[in-house]
């Protein structure tokens, strides 16, 4: 495979059957990854009706990964819609792209890992006004697609955070034996206890 193309579905946070036909992997609102209908290899040499058609004239050799989001989104004036991209989706998209890049030997470059919105300016393949992914959580409005793509690529290029080892709980320290009380009051109380014990 030659490249990974990032998308949003333009729908709700749950992948639909149509989404699964068009993308190899879809990330839901909670960051869970769902496989699409077609395997990645179906796009190596696409056969009509038997591959994931995610990017106009750029499906051959391309892995399509999408976040299930942006239903009702409007580019200008900007509105993120009823299901904006979540931070969990960004994290999962980045981790998935990193893993796919390693698996298929795809380097992290603007030509090989890019958003749908970058396909026309970067690869010179005309698209139909696509602006996914030109907006990420925390942005006030969509940005330059290549600049946003650079943010995603920088995240993909970072090493994965190491998982903290699960350590067994430390045994609790043995209780320190209580020291016998000292002083005149303590001696008086001990004597009193001894008297009561004898009287029983």
C-alpha cells in the first residue's frame, strides 16, 4: 500500500453500514476502531464494487481511515454540527495510522499520510470541495488543510506512549507493636487492672 488518507464520515459518532463500505477503518466517538466491509488489500488493485471507494481517483494503493463525526458540519460560516470530532477520535486515528504505517511500510510524509482535504493541493488530484480533515477539537474554525495535516502527521510520528507496567500492590507493613505506656498514671492503671482481675 502507498498511502493512508484521513477522513471524517459526515455522520454521527457511530459508523453506519454506508461508512463501512467506504472506509477500511472507522473510529467511533469513544475512540473504538471498527473495520470496514473491505480489507485493506482490496484497494491494492481495486475491482469495481469490491473495494473501499473513499477518495475520488485516489483509491488504488490507499488505505481509507475515518472518524465517525461531523454530521451537519458547515465550513463557512463554521459550525461543527451535532457530532463534532472528539479528542478520543483524534488519539485513536493517530494510533491507528501509526500502526498501519508500520504494518505496510508507509512513511509519515505529506504525500503518504494525508487528509482528504490535502489530496488536491498535495497530490494534484481534483476533489469535489472536500474539507475533511481541516478542523480538529480546540480549533475555532477550519484551518489550512496542509497545516492541520502537519499537526496530525507530527502526532503520528511521535513514539507511542509506553504503557505503564501493572505492578502488584505492595504488602502493607506489619503493624508496629504498641509500646507499653510509662509514667505514674500508667503504673496506677496497671495496678487497678490487676486488682479487678484478682477480684473476678
